[in-house]
DNA sequence: TTTAGTGCAAACGATTTGCAAAATA
DNA sequence: TATTTTGCAAATCGTTTGCACTAAA
């Protein structure tokens, strides 16, 4: 159960995630927070990311690249993965669209569907022309 | 560009994936193929899985558990992840449903959406009662 | 002063890779 | 024979963990 204690490092990690629109990896979080805490270790970053994700204060999103990304925006929303620059961008589907989808799935499936997660692929507006 | 040469091991791996309805990990593939080729190495399994996936003859699917799974069924379809037994099951949405979704996404997004992939979560029919 | 969090380095699990030997063409 | 694939072991990469020490309550 372990009572939670304040930590400046955790605060900084959380703050970074809340103020960026990026979906950084643990390593990226590490380099940013390192500017404020030059001695912080990667282990501390991982420990806090896991803790914050367990508390529901941030979200862990798994990307097609096999590195986990983190998101300070926890409202349910979807993601777009740019196959060119490999960034993850936010994409908002309406609640109706999402429940419609789950309902369609429930009709063809013999179990209990509780949620779903859709990731979209393609080229972001910056990469449209570029890339093969 | 390297010309492709036949290999009995690759054949066996592919055959296993085509005949199972499971979505095995590389390690599971390894133990199965080992029955036919007791000396096969895990490296060979990984190499062939990668090769077959690149050729489009099998699909690599990333599961919420951080181990990749492989699928011999390459027709576009969706997956359901049972949060109880952690198996991945097939789930078929109609093409209309999928393109409907992509279209809804395209309307709110300023890039080029090429495809999407939805994974559903919940309890499979075997686990409905069981598990918390 | 008690307990939780840190930095460090070692351990881990999944996957990849270099290399000499074996199989395929 | 020329080239690809194999088995093996070592290497890599992202992530986790044990431990002695520091910070928060």
C-alpha cells in the first residue's frame, strides 16, 4: 500500500508531460528533466513514469516502434502514427463513433468487450509530400 | 537484394502459423517448430519471422504484453485481447465499419490517413465468469 | 526517526547480429 | 561452386531491480 511522498523529480516529470503536445519516450523525458535535475537517473524516470501511469495521472501508449511513449493528456482520445517522421499525434474521434465501433464489434464477438483502442496510420500534414 | 533460398525451417514456421488459430509469440513458435527440428535456434526463428513479415506472408501484431505475436492470417481483420487469459482472438469488423471509422477520423485530422488498427479489450467467452 | 524516493550499476527479457559451418541453387 | 541459411553465442536495447544513501513526513 505504501504511502505516497512528494518528490521534486516526479513533479518535474509530470509537469513536462502536461505541457508538451509530444508523446515522448522515457528516454526523451529523461533528457528534458535532466536540464532541471542534472543528476537524475534513467531508473528514477522509469520508476516515476510507471507510478504516474498506475495512478492514472499519465497514460502509457505503445507505439509501432517498440518503445513505450507517454502522454500527459489522459482524456480518452486516439492517436495517429506518422509512418514518415514516426511521431505520434492526437486525433479525436467522437464518443458516438467509438461506442458505435464497440457495438459493431460486440455483434460479431462472443465475449465481453469493455473498451477499444484505435491507432491510425498515414502521413501527417508536415510529411504529406515528403517520404515514400 | 539477396535472392531467396528455400529452407525447411522457414517452411515449418510458416506452416505452423497458417494452421493455428492462436497468435503465438516467437518463443511459442520456437517450441513448436522444435518438435520437428530439435536443433533449431531461437535466432533462426526470429530471422524467419522477420523475413516472412517483411514479405507480407505473415503479420506481426504487437500485444499489450510487451512481446510481439505473429499471425498467419494476413487478411485485414481485428483483434481482441482478453485481459484475463491474455490471449489474442480474432474479431471481424466489416469493411464498411472500418472505412466508416477512417473517414470519421479523416474529418478531424489534418493529415493523410492510410489505415487504422483497432484492438478490443475485455473478457473472452471462456473467461467471462472468472477473473476480477 | 521512520518511510519513501534517489542514483548508480547490475540484471533482465526480448530481439538482433557476427561468424564459421551446413544447406540450397 | 556461389550464395543463402543455419546454430551458436555474444551483443544490443528498452526496462526493471537491489542496494546504500538522501529527502520528505
